[in-house]
């Protein structure tokens, strides 16, 4: 904190100067400005048409000589590269084609450049870049390479200037107290002069640090050698790459089978060939899961679908069916818990349940995180004074002998007749609304507890309450999305098909896939509308059960996908759900969609860039 203040105060004193390592010195201290181990050197800097010496050319070269810490000679020349200068180089340097039209070819200045360099030590900022281009040009004109001793101010600054994040010439110059032009201005003469001044300052610091010879300077300026990377075996050494030969570049699902034809892993991809190909470059020895999967792989089976959404749904269904060994995310769907509120009981309680039963209770979920559901139930029972015991309250044995929760103030005490039923049921309704994501009353109670803990400086309790809040909010948000998906996701979704000139039409009702049709682009609305009407009649007659373990994952997939593509012309809302939707009109809209309107990725990119140009598709009122 005090360093910027000190710098601001001392910088106004002309008798002081700041050294690159943060030390303040007397401005007239000649020992601090002496060049140290090198009394004389030349600075080389070039501007080029690119980054590869073998393919690009020099367009400007500067050679500047320093002696006794002072610039004594400067030579600079433009060079005609014999080709067009790229636009980004023009922007970087300001050197364009018209500026070099009358400039000499490098061949005509090569001898002069060699003479100026002679036997001096060559200094540069990233000197290997400049020497690389110089030697490439000398080679083209039949001259010998320059093999002078060289010193790199870039690597030298990383050793002598502490806490320097990016050792650019501009940054190093600023740290050693040298004024430099804008970092976006790159010309050879300017950069060479600044590099020379930086070198003078760094050489003075090197002398103060005890480095008194050229060999010592070269040693500390040598780039740090990186530890050679361990050559890890790759999956391609274990798995035959010929397995990729028949895998297409299309969306779909891949199933990895072992030698006994058991499915060990199921995955999905927009591009099956590219996704499966990544397994062959996986390094072995990092995770047991990946090593076991690769070593057990014997055959890869693929199922091609028309769209990413179909791949997501198919993957979820296949994982639930086959329970592959190496799939962990969706395999435990049968263990998703429900939160149960036994509203049929005279004194309801909140608990976890493994399955939904026809017992008059309210069930929420299932929730894909058992830990989150358990912590939310514990939080509710801690904050809301409802009973947690398993008494039935249907006979006399359920009354009397209160538990410790009554003494702790965590229960209103219905077992001893202390609880007011209206107050108790009001709390139950608040819990139901909170878990369903409809009310934030309990959230406000928890938040006030958090504010109270902070006011009392009990930060440990405040941290615990904050974690509880985050956990419960995540659960209620998931339940709200599930409910809203069931209420609002009544749509026809049109996606590409695996067959050319065909399309898939998904009938999504209550947030779930009810039916799927495949039609060609030339289908008649009169033929397609009765098919949808018949499917709707089956739904009206049978309906859908409440979400269960088998359907919740698909509901989340569909809800998330539809939310990401909201407003897409291929998502047609079904209104009039209480009566009979206009299937004829919907069929006309489905068949009227152009092929390019089924490209959901392109549509989303265009939407994010504000470039949607497709015509609006009328919704069904």
C-alpha cells in the first residue's frame, strides 16, 4: 500500500531516480548509470512482414551503438520486401507498400549491416527473433551468418526486475524509469534506442548484484530450461484406430462395448467422429476410470439421429436401460428422492421418500441430488416448528410423552395438545409453497437469521446459514423449473431427420415427449393433421402421471433445451389445450418451415449477434 505513495512523493524530486528493482538512487550517482560489465555494444531491431524467417521478409532494420552508457551512432533503413505488406503489419508499424516502394533491397545494404555489427556484442529485446530474420536475409544473398555474442534484455529483465508479469519492451522500460512511446507503436529505430537505454539500466543493476563479466551476464540472461515433458502413453497405443473408420460425422449416441459385448459406456455428440476420436488421444495413467474404460474397449456401436436434442434424449434413455459401468451421472436415477409432505395426516410432517405413493400426501421431485434434498428437509425441520416424529396421530397412543424437539422449541407440540391447528397448517402451507418454488417466506426467515448472525459477528454461523440458503434455493429452483416445464411446455418441435428431405416432429405435452412423427418435406397437411389429432385424443383419454424417476431427467433435458432456443420458428406452441387445437393450421406451419430454419445452432448464433433475419412464424392463438 505504501509503495505507490512513496513513488508518487519521490518522483517529484529531480535528485532521485527509480531503478527497475524498486530501489531509489541519487540521480547524479555515476556508478548507478555506468554500463557495468559492457562498456560498448550494438542494438539490433528489425520490423518484418510476419513471424517466420524462412517465409517472411525484413521491411526495416536499425543498428544503434552505445558506448559508456550513451548512444553514439544510429543507422536505420527501410527495405523493400518484394511483396505486399499484410494489413495487420501496416497497422502495427505504420509501414505500408508505398513507404517501401523506393526503399533498397536487403542485398544492397547487407554489407553495411555486417560492417556496423562487426565484432560487437549484439543486444536486443528477444534478440533471437531479430537475429533469425537477419541471418535468413543474409543467407538469401549469399552472406555468412552473424555469430556475434548476444545479450537478450527480455530474459535479463526477468532476472533483475522483480514481479514483472509480462516483460514486454514497453513494460520493462517503464519499470526502469525510461519514457517510451505507445506500446502500439513499433518502428525499428525507436525500439532499438529504447532497448539500448533499458540495457544500460539493466547492466548497472547487474553490476550492483555482483555480475561483472560478459559470461556471467549471458548465464543469467539464458532462458530457464524447462523440464522435459514426460511422454505419457496414449489410448491409441491400446485401442485400434480402425474402430473410427465407420463412425460418421453426424449427431448421435455412441455405445462402447467390451470383449463380452457388454455396454460399458454411453455418450452423445453433435459430431460422432470427432467426439469418439478424442478418446484415442487421451493420456493413460491419470484416472482409473479413463484407463479402465480404454482398456476394456473392444467395439464402438453408434446410433445416428437427426439433431442434438434427439441425441440427448436417446443417451438418457439408454443409460437408464443398460446401466453402463462407467456412466455415473444418470445411472442412479432410481435413487432420486422425493420430498413428502403428509397433508392427509392431522399434523403433517416433512420427510424424504424413495417413491411416490397414492397415500394422499404431497410429493415434490424427484430430485437428482439426494444430498441437496436431505439438507433441505433438515433445514425446513430446523427452521419451521413442525413435528419430525413418526407418530400416526390416528389413535390415543400417538399422544403424550413429548420428545426433546418440544423443549428445543423446534416443534409446536401437537402430541401434548399445545399446537394450534390453524397456525400449524399455515406453516405447512408455507413449506409446500416454498418447496414448490412459489413462495419465499422461508427464504426471508433464513435471510433474517443470516443478517442476525452477521450483526452478532458470529461469522461461522452466518457462513453455515449461507450454505443452507444456497442449497435450498438450488432445490426449489429445480422444482420450480420442473413445474413450469409441465405447465408451459406444450409445443410441437420440428428438427432435422437422419433421412434427406425428411423431418422429425416431436409432440411435447406437459414438458414430456408424448409422440414423435417423421414426415417428408412434401407431406400434405391434410394427411399429417389427423395423425397429430389421434395422438392428442390418446393423451386426452389417458393423460400423464406425475413426474417419476424415469421421466425427470428427460423433462430437465427438454426444458433446458427449449429455454435455450426460445423464440425459434421451429418451436410451435400449442394453445387451446383445454379444447381441441387447430391441428390443420399446425400441420401447415410444420410443413411450411424451410430447411435452413431447422438449423438451431446457426439460429442461436445469429440471435446472440442480433442478426435474426428469418420471417416470424405466427403462433397459434
